[in-house]
C-alpha cells in the first residue's frame, strides 16, 4: 500500500508537533488527563463488586483522560507551529 506525498507530509507534521516543546498550560492539562485516566483504570479494574454505573463512569474517565492527554501533547506555541510548517 503506497502512501501519497500529502499524507506522508501530514504524518510527518504530526510527529514534529508531538516532539516540539509543549506550553506550560498544556503540560498541566496533560498531567490532569493522565491522572483522570489512571483513576478510571483503577475503578474499572477494581476487584470489588461495584455498581455498573460506576464502572461505566470509569470507562468514560479513561476515554476522557486519554483524549485530553493526546490533544495536550500535540499542542505547540504559535511560533513553533510556524517553524514546523516552514520546514
């Protein structure tokens, strides 16, 4: 399966964004997302019999925390974003 040049540039851009410096606000948000996902995982994996609604809420916490972490990791400063687009 051959990847087009445009798709390859898009994937390369995402890779560069993920390794670029993350602003302080998004670092805090990323940490909060990791904590929320960890709490959700603990709830879902608990060995004690708990109500299904709480287990479902734990699953949503895992999802929300994972999304928050991924989006925060891809955030960059506006100046850094311009440098990524130029290169």
